[in-house]
C-alpha cells in the first residue's frame, strides 16, 4: 500500500499528449503542428549559425572556471544585455531594476509568480482568454486564483478590446496582476495595435493593476526586435507603472533545451529595487540555487558582440521569413482548393502560431483521416509546415471543413 495511491490523476499537458500520439503513428505523411518549435524546410531542428560561432568562441577560451557556480542571480553579462535588448540603454534608471537569469521563460514566469504573490498578495492574476496553458499551472502552483480577461473574439477572428477593458474595469481589483504577451501572442498570433496597447496601459494605471509581460517571442512578431519590444517600452516610458517581464531566448536563439531566460522587475525607486533584489534572490536560492551557465554564455556572447549581433538578426530574419512564406502558402492553397470560409487571418496573424478557427470536431477529423496533429483549440504552429507538406495540410483542412 503506497502513501501515494490516494493521489488523483493529472493528465499530461495537451502538447505532450499530442506528441505521444504523433510518435506512435506510422503513417508516412503524418504532420505535427503542435509545439512552438522552429523547424527548417526539411522539418529538421535548426541550430542558428550565430549560436555555433558563439559556442566556438566559448569552447576555444578553455576557461577553467567555465563549470563553476554562477551567482544566485546568474550570469550578469547575460541578464544585463537581455535587459538592454528589451529596454534599451538605461543609464541611472538601471538602479530601479532587478534582473535575474532564469531557467528560460518558464523559470522567469515561475519566479515572477512566486515573487509577485509574496510581495503584492494579489486577489487574482488575469490572463488572456485564451493564453499559454502553462500560465494556469504556474500561477495555480503558487496559489493565486487565475481569472481570464476576454481577448480573442472567434466571430471577429480578432481582438475584443472593448470586452477586455470592460472586464478589467468592472471585475479586477487594485493590486491584481495582469499577464500580457509582449508580442506574438500565444496561441492566437494576434497582438494589440499601438493604440490598443495605450488603452490597456490606461486601464492598468486607472485600476492599479500590475503588468507582467511574458516575452517569449521577441523578434518573431515583426522580425524587428525594437518593434517587438514596443509594448514593454511604452508601459515603461509612461513613468507611472511598475512592471515585470519574463524573457525567453528559447525561440529567438533556438536555445530551447539550454533553458535561457531572464526575469526583470522595474520598480519606482532604487530602494524598492534593492529590497526586491533580496526577496527574488531568496526565492531563486530556494528553488534552483543558481542557474546553468552554458546557454547564458552563448546568448551573452551574441548579444555583446556587435558582429555576432548583426548576424543573429539575419538568423532571426531567416526564421521569420520562412514562417511568413508558409502562412502565405497555406492560405493560398486553401483559397485555390476553394475551401469554404475566409483564410486571410492566417496571413495577418503573427509569430509562430495561427489560430485557424478549426473547431475541435474538425481538429479530430484532420487527425483521424489525414494524420495531421493539431491542438484541440485549432492552433497550429506554422513552423511545422514545409514546402513539401503544406498542400497536404491544406487538403486535410479542406476535407475537414466541408
Ligand atoms: N511563454 C509563452 C507564451 C510561451 O509560448 C513559452 C514557450 N512555449 C514560454 C513562455 C516559455 O518557454 P521556455 O520556458 O521554453 O522559454
């Protein structure tokens, strides 16, 4: 008799379930459009050429200290450069920040959730409907109630800003946390316009909500790092809001398994930043002690070398332009097949994903009849499409919606 036999059953995250089913399928033309992982046009993982160069530099240095522990807050050249990428050069204002190197974006979300729960005691955290499923997990684990603000309108295939603002105005309480996707919203591929972002910042100010940006796709929305950082910079530049950012380099440097990320907190005073630094370090010490070295050194090498940085921009462009081409190819194929409905949203959406509008029944049909694996929500990862499978996927979708 085990002490654990009374545990209830927790199902696998839908992404992992989908992957398992896909792996067990022997059909030759099977396609998976699940997780947000970049693949090249041969469906293969892609190590960025810039990352290879940075690895060579690190390995050639043969630094005997390369496997030593980092400080609790991680590799400073990395988290400082990561912060500059988001906020630009900060001068004196840097004293009002706490930046910590974390276990990728998930680690940054998690550390942020622990710290904001401890310091703000929010009555709730507000996430977009829909959002990245792990937001529910992460905030649930720290014991903060997760509430949803309206975001995606299925009928408009667009943002429901009025409903979003109205819900926050009427139902959110001062001190609540609001999670915002900095760019390339997962799962919808739909970002607010600059005018809409200003209205969202207005409501955060009026209602005293604490903005926590999740920034997992910097560079993947517009292909331009500064443009993609616009929302974060706008909130920051108003000078009236304190805020936090969970930043990931999993996608934009292809460093998925290396777990490279940062948590940044901007406070209204250097004194507050110094106190927050102690609390955040305490939480990090109790959970991971210190973060791992290699990925952060790769990222820092790229971010701090002017030449490698320029080359990285080209790598980013290669990934984003392939994704844009695949969006167009999928839409054009659906149009040429005369597939019922309008498919323009596939091209207007940005980042790695498209919220296709396929219903759960249609998703089940493409899986059962054509071996195309898509999450129940109808979200597809465009990076899973290639010149050789895009027609097949369009045909599968066409058959399912008729
Ligand atoms: N936030 C969002 C919205 C994401 O989509 C992801 C990746 N799927 C992450 C955070 C974190 O990813 P990672 O921990 O691999 O950096």
